DNA sequence: TGTACATCAGTGAACGCGCGTTCACTGATGTAC
DNA sequence: TGTACATCAGTGAACGCGCGTTCACTGATGTAC
C-alpha cells in the first residue's frame, strides 16, 4: 500500500495526536476548566503560540478532546458488543455497560468532560460532536431492536400507554435511530441508558463516598441485570 | 423571644449569607472552577482581602456553597415527602424524585457542583459535607424501609441471592441507614438512587441534546414509575 | 539535476488580564470599670 | 454615665503567578520549472 502522505503531513498528524494525548493527560490532573494552551505547549516542548498552527483556539482544543473521547469510547463499546453472539441480547447489553464502565474508570477525566458538568463558556459544536456522541445510545438501540425483532423481549402486559407528546418525541427520535419496537420499549431503553450512566457517574465522579462500597464490581453487575430486566431482555 | 445576638453578630451572619448567595450566582455564570474570591468581593462591594474575614480560603468558600446546596436540596426533598400520606410509599418515592429534579432545574450550577465533575484541586472535607450530602439517600431509604415494614413491597420470587462481598457492604451501610429489609431490596434501592440522579443529570447537564425531547416532564414521570417498579413499590 | 520561489512550523516578545493571599493600617463598634 | 481599652470589619498596596492571543520574524522543507 503506497503511502501518499508527505513527511510534512505525517509530522503534522503526529503533532496533532501528541497535542490530543497531552491535552487529555492535563484534563486528568487539572480538569477541563483549567485546560490551558500554554501548558500543553510547554509539555510539547514548544513555545505557546506554536499551538495555534494546529488549533484555532482553546475551545477548538477542547472540541478535539471531546471528539477523541467519544470516539475512543465508541470504539471500545463496538468492540465489546462484537465479541458477543448476536442472539445473546442480554449479553450484548451487559457488554456495552461493562465497556462504558471500564473506559470511564480508566479515563475518569475524559469521562467527566463528556458526561459531567458542562465546561463554563464552552459550547460544543454540534456538527463535530453529535455523531461521535451518539454511538453508545446507537449501540444500545440496536440491541433492543434486534431483541424485539427476534421476539425475545418480555415486557409486562399492564404497561400504561406512552403519553401523546412523549410518543411524538419517540417518533422523531426514530428518524435517527430506526426501530419497529413498541414506543414503551424505547422509553424503557432511555431509562436504562440514563441509569447506566448514572451508575457509572456515581462511581467515577465519587458520589458513593470513599468507603461505602468495596464490592463495586458486584454492585454494578447487579445493576446491569436489573436494567436488562427493565428493558425486557 | 429575646434576641441574644449582638448587632455585630447579626451583621456578620448577614454578610456570610450574602457571600453564599453571590457565590452561588457566580457558580451559575462561571462554573465552579472559575469561582473566584475576588469576583465575590467585587460584587459584595468590598476589597478582595476583606473576604478573608469570613472565609479561610477559596476552598473554604467552595465548601460553604457545597453545604448550602446539599442543605437546600435536603430541605426541599423533606418538605416534598412530608406532603404525601405515610402509607403512600410509591407516592413518597415519586415526590422525592420530583423534588430532586425541580431543584436541579432551578439550580443547575449548584447541582453540577454537587453531582457533576469533581472540582480539580478541591477535596470536600468529609466532616462538613457528609451529613448534608446523605439526606436524599436517607429519605429514600426511609421510604423503602416503611414500605417493607408495612408489607407493601412486591419483588419477583426468582431474584438471585446478593453476592457475599456486596452483602457485607450492605451490612456496613446499615449501620448508618438502619433497615430490616432484605439485602436485595437495598441493592435495588441503590440502583434506583443512582438511576434517578442519572436521569436528572442527563437532563440538567445536557446529555439528551437540545432538540431530542420536548416532553421531558412526561419522560421523567415514566422513568420514576419504572424505578418504583424496580424497587417493588 | 539545479535553482528560484512558496509554504509552513516554530520563535520570542509583547498586549492586557485576573487570580489567591499577605500585611500593616484605620476607624468604627463593643465592653469593663 | 463617662472613659479607657479591646475587638474586629474593612482598606489599599503589594507579592508572584499563569492565562489566551497577536504579530513580525527565521529557517527549514517542499514544489515548479
């Protein structure tokens, strides 16, 4: 395979990658709000203004890290799902949950950037972040959709109907995430999605407190099972 | 009722309260990481060093805001629960959930301080924050405990046993939150607790995206019902 | 293959800014006799 | 009730710091003929 990139292009790509790596490591030690162009430049061994060859502004640097984070998480989730048999719906759901948690525990600062407090003064540009940002929920929807199509979803009979306005929201969402499942299943899926991240956030962002749970693994596994129950898997 | 406080003491209390109020409003516009002693002083109409009469350091100011936030949330949750009949267990759970969400939507910045990303370089002093910080989960535990004591909890029969290490955690937790309910119910409660905050965080911190849900109220109500189901209420 | 020119990564100085915290001080309020 | 003294809120200057961004520049790498 002929490499059509010039040395300069390769050097540029490498530097951009270095900037991202350093940025993420600074996220870890200082937090997103304290992420500084100058600090990244310092660690890259370059004068601060040089960074502006690669990044338009500090906000642009943040966007770089956001997209990089979403992509890494998305890749790991996809890889985890791919390892499970297609007809093991519950197994695929559990694999997604475990992948999210594993990544979050390994990259708590990036997790906090993506799923924690908004960074003051920073507005993520939707056209660059929306795609990567919807990969996890996309993977989840696919699991429920496959399970429903296979007739493997068991929901209680006495489920109340989805209210009108919410049903309209679900319809709109299905333009992006096509699905033939009943609206109630989608709503349950949204709960499971939010709940999954709630569990991970409590652990990663430190809500449980330092000495409350020693068996967090067991707790999380049980939480996944309960959420799988709720979505009828 | 004789007021035994001196004018000086009253003035001091008033100023402390002003500092807290201003601090929280700055949280809203700038975020926790950018909270600055100087900015608070400026808005209080006082020279920056004057703040140090009231607050030992910037971290101490943050702690003030953390405690104030937990207390406000705790008060509103308690008030909401008190309005519901004691034997309406599901109603009490729903009331807690709604109170948390209402407060979070009204005070998103303080919510982010308490339940979002940790503030870099700041470690909350446990002896001042743990008490106020456990009021919501305390209220929830009381609901489940009352429901169980009244024989009103319906859980599936085929629930797997709680694993050994996790069961030990539950035992330890019960020293602080006494309960006679089966361990499985407590674990389900922890899920519901984390899931509740997961739902609120997604909405308040902006994970759902700007145009995804128009009927967030209906969505949240449904989520509460599903969580009540999960905990057998 | 050799030369002239264009592109581009990185430099270094400068801009104006806000930050947390210390310190010696002034002057008003409170207390003891 | 009046006076001497102690307490304490707030002042203003100063410390040393790091920040984002602009700008004219140097020198190396790449390209066209």
